[in-house]
C-alpha cells in the first residue's frame, strides 16, 4: 500500500521540472515569433523590409528599365557596418538575400561576392572599402571579373541612450555604380528605427 | 547569595533571552545565511592572480552552468570575460561582453530612493546584479581591446561607437559622466584602423591629448602596448555605527577597499631598448573611489533604512525580557540580560543579511597605453614593471607594412592574491557622511518617530 501512495505523491514532484523547463517554438509553425523586436540589432523582419524597399526602388528605376534584355554582370561588393551595433552577420545575410533577389529578377548576371572574396587582393581591398571605391579596385573588378556594375553601401546609425531607453536609428545606404564610367546609376536610403526600454 | 532555585527555576530571564536570541538566529538563517561576494569569488581571484586565467574562466563557467539565470549571472559573466581575455580567448570574451551589453543594467546609487537602494543592497534574496557607470564604460572599453586583439577593426569600431554613446550620455550632467581618455583614444585607434578617419578624428579630439593618434608612416606598422595595471578596488563588508533614535545601531555597508599594485611605472622597450613610460590613460581606481565617495551617504542611508527592522526586533526582545515577570523581575540582571538579548538579536540578524558587495573584481586598477611605430617585420616588445619589485614581460610581434599589432599586458596575473582588508568599525554619527545619510534617511522616513516613539524603545548604547 505504501509504494503506490509514495509514487502518487512523488509523481507531481517529478513532473514539476517539466512544467518549468524552457519551451521552444518553430517559426514555420508559429510565424508570430519572428515579429517582436528583441534587441536594437537588425533582425530578420528588418532585413526583409529593407530588402523589399531596396528591390522595389531598384526594379522600378529608369536605370533598370533602360537595361532591356541585356542582363549585364553585377556584383555586390560590401555593405559596411558604420553603426554602433554588431550587425556584421545581419549585413552578410542582407548581402546574400540581395544577391538572390538580383538572380531571381532575371535582369542580371550576378558575380557571387564569395568569388570576389576568394581573391586575396580584392578581399583585402573590400575589407577596407569605404563609401568611395578606388580606381584600382574598379579597374580590377572590370578586368579580372568582367563586372559591369557593382553595388556597395553601408549602414550607419544615430544611437542615443538615456537612463532607461536606448534608441538606434539606422540608415541603410546602397548604390549601383557603373564600372566603365564610374557613374552612380542608382542609390537609395532606407531608414529603420529600433528601441529598447529597460 | 543567589537562590539556586532561581538558576534552574521556570522563571529565569535568560531562558527567555536564549529563546529570543535562538529565534533571531533561526530567523536570520532562514532569511539567508549566505557567504559574502568576496568569499564566493575568492577561488576565482586566487586562480586569476596566480596567473591561471584559464582555471579562473573554468571556475566561472562552472558557477554559471549551475545557475545561468541567477542574480549573480551578469557579474559572473563580467568576471568570466576578464578571465577569458587574460587567457587569450578574445573571441569568447568579446562574444560574452557583446551579449552582456544588451542585458546589463546600470544602477546609480545617488539617484535611487533610499528604500529602493536598501531593497537592492540588503535584500535576503539577492537582486539581479546591476553595474555601476564605471563598470558599464569599462565593458565597452575592454571589449574594444578584444576586437583589436582579434584584428576585427569593424567590431572594434562598433565598440568605439558604443562607448562614445555612453560617454556622451545626454541625460547625465557632464560633471557626473565618467571621462575616459583611454576609451576615446582606443575608439580613435579602432575607427582609424577601420578606415573611418572622420569619426576617428572626432574621438581623438575628445580625448584631449591624443597620445595614440598618429598612424605609422609608409612602410611601417604600429604596435599598441596596453598595460592593465594592478587590481581595481573592491567592495567588502564593513560595519559602521550610527545613532538612530536614541541608540547606536549596526549598519552593514559595502565599503570600497583599495588593492594597491606592486608596480607604479610601466616602461616599454622595443628590441631591447627603452622607448618611453606608458602613461595612465584610465585610472579606474580613482573613478571607482570618486563614485563611491559621492554615493557613500546614500549607501549609509540605505544601510540605516535596512537596520530599522533589526533595531525594532532587538528592542522588542529587550523589552520582552526586561519586563519578564519572574524572580528577577526588574532587577539589574534582568535588565542586563534584556539588553544583551536585544543586542545579540540585532547583531545576528545583521550578520545573516550581509550587504551586497558584488562588483567586477577582475578589473585592473588603471590602464596605460603607448603606441609605437615600428619598421615592418618581427620585433621584441617588453614592458618593465617598476615598483617595490621589478618584472619584465616579453612579447614577439610581427607587423606588416601599414599593419597593427596589440600587446596587452595584465599585471594582476603576476601579483598573487591577497584577501582585501576590511575597514575598521567606526561610529559615523558626527561625521559628514553620517550626517548626510541621516538627512537622506529622514527625508525618506520619520526615523526618529519610529525608533524613539516605539513603545519598546528604551535601549541605550552600552
């Protein structure tokens, strides 16, 4: 008689940890978990919104419409992180997504960024790339990789902090430059604001 | 001669006294008889200061594994980041501090209401750790060094911008911001390396005397020598007395105790020849001391606030025994026992609820820096530590043309561990800090009314 009683008493105790353990969710089953902002860094929702704005602007631009069926070659060089947040990983994702979108549009022949990065000299140049791309790099892009247009840009921010609030106003700036003329053919600025309160 | 029956009789006042003190002891233990922070962190410090940063990091990882979301998690992670960086595990240290940066809250003692501060510092259930402003700025400054050690200029530049935001925090009056020439200088170096010349110039300008500004001439590289010297002061349990009502009461206050370094000067040598003494760019000890001195009246007031329930408990016990109706009713022995039981009740309760002395103990006392321009190639860099003893530390670094290398000397690894000295007990009633504390306390609570008008308030200081 004692054993079943003891077991009955023990069972809830054994089950208690199961009630208080971490719970996991899958975004494919519960899309709402992607929605809330959990930090002031750029998350998937921010990147998707930024990319959608960039693509919509680029594809509707007179420059792209003027290309016709030619499918010129293009590469995305770098999106530099000039912000006060550690978002290099997010910017790599943004770059990859933007490349994918260029491929899917069918309007471009895309030279993969990783192809450029596999060249040590170009990789070093891209690492130190600011807003301006130097003539030697532009020449190398055209001569060695046959690139006609390149995209580069940066994310900057204005970060402010008070006792309880930290607000980060991001500005994503991207532009398309023509290698042969060094002229800017398209550029856009996208604003994203994130805030965290203690 | 005393009647022996009174010694063993049922109406003995000391039996009541023992019951009262025993009850206080039990209450105290149930309230959380716990070791102080300095006792709990001592094994980590012992490993770190004997030069075994790896073991210190392992000890901290084990503590965190036991209670990853506990109230000490954030301060343990700060300590672990220091240990990881000292063990040349900069990537892990950087990741730890980046994650903490979003989570760590800051507590400004001087801005908090007395009751809230008392709840934070003297609660039986420790509140989640909240850092001081000095620690908060140190987080980004030291993380900047992690990224520089990793050669990740962009990561260092991010930390530079974060520290800049902190240093310019607009809701804090300028005189209360923690100026840091080191933070500005390192921010300038990081932004310079990341190719952000304009931002770098702004930071060097803000540094006031830009010792680390000049980039190397063509064909040369630069070596930044950082000397994290000594040990930052730490908080330890101190007992002070303050006249509250009509009796002196025990206050347990987190006191700041200096841990002087063995070395006063750090001279940098390049390929065997002395170059210059590395100047102090951040005096953390002085900053922590200045903050503490400013906050001390608030800390005392909070300690006094926390002492009130203990004082009332002690008074209640004293009154109960003094008014005990037995063979010794109202005689001197009963009065004395009443006083002692009340006194011990208050002391035991205080002993069981130590003040919160948590702080980032593995921080250096000060940070010195010197930037050398060197021809491309491999060089022997040494730092001569001069003081009561002399010690030479060596590194071999290879620098590319236009390249950069970081040498990060942490002298505490050579210093050995010594327990911090507890300050002596003092009566602060008539000292400026004590008077300021009483003012703050009176503003928060009618302390005199509570203690003097309390029906049991007949306890006098012996």
